[in-house]
């Protein structure tokens, strides 16, 4: 990451101040789990902590630069209330769409493909 940032600065694609995007003592992101206390047997919700990871400051920079742009896109939806205002669909239509998301949620892990049959994935 350090080399890439320095190369972009050397090519004048980023200002010299972009050196501030380099984490001086980076660490590998780690995963931990928070219990879902409202579920039977308290399964864990995976959380990846990216504090001090090599791309943490770059991610923050991108968010700051791109957030105003993203909000102007016609596809931008702020939250579920905003979605309801935009779609003005009947509740039956929204239920059908939600059913698609909840029943057709597939993902890959370790080279294998899975269909989630219980709960809802974060980011879905």
C-alpha cells in the first residue's frame, strides 16, 4: 500500500499530502464475533476490525470524497424510509421483493457455494 501511494504521488496523481494516507505501523485486520442475544443459542455476528489496517485511511478518504457524489446519483437510497418514498409500491409488492432477497441469498466460501436458509446476511 505504501509503495502504491508513493507511486501515485510520484506520478502526480495524488498530492504530496496523500502520504498521510499511509499507516506507519499497520496491522492485519482481525475478525471477532458479537453474540446475537435475541437468537436461540446466541450465534455470533462476524465483525472485521480494520483499525490500523493498511487501507483504513484510504477507505476513509474515499468515503469522504465519494459520499457527496454518490448522494447525487439517481440510484442512491439513504435508508428504508427513503426507499419507501421512492418506490411508493404497495406493501404486497415490497413483501414479494423482500421474499426474493430472503429466499435466494447465495454466497461462496472456501471455493464452495451455499444458500443461506436461516437468518439474513449482513450486507444483503
